[in-house]
C-alpha cells in the first residue's frame, strides 16, 4: 500500500461532500497538472490518501481510499487527463494544519512543504504515521 495527499478546495468539494457519497465514492476529477495526473496513474486500489482542504483551511481533515485506478476523467474529452475514484474512510479527530506540518522538523522533506502547490502528491510511510498521530487517528 502506498500513501498520498489529495487537495480539494472545500467550497468546490469538501470532506463532507466525499462522506456523503458513501461507499460509492467519487471521481477525483478536474486535475489538469501532469505531475498530479502521473501520481494518480501510480495509485492502486486500496492505497490511502489524506484529504486536504486547500485555500482557506489548509489542513488535512480525513483519510480516503483509492477505490478505482486511473481512468479517463469524465469532465473532459481530452484523453490526456485521467483520474481515480476515492471514498471516505475516516475523519481526523483534529485537523492537521499546514502551519503545524511546517513547524514539525520531521516533516521538512514532505512534498506538502517542498512543493506545496501540487494537488496530488506522494506521502512516505513515516510522514503518514506522524500526521495520523498529529490528527488523533491510528494509521
């Protein structure tokens, strides 16, 4: 199993929106960055991802699971763009903010700190465990 972080603007699609989709989940569509798309191509069913509210909240708020591997993005006819499907697994007991992540020296090499604009990014197993602990959930 691999770990990821997926960003969404809560005004467009929030953690609560994903939870409301239930086990059917939702496409992680609309990504138009090649590196983010390539990261989604690396995902396999069962991988886990942090759900990150970008823009105003800037915090990890939950854990989702990849339930369908990369396939054509239904929001475009352009064959270059693909997406995965995700479902909500577990909310964080307390959100982990970008400020908290940046303040933790053990997370200094995390993509969220180094390439903060990337909307879909890998997370190491060590960083996964630490952020889960910070958020009050068992990894």
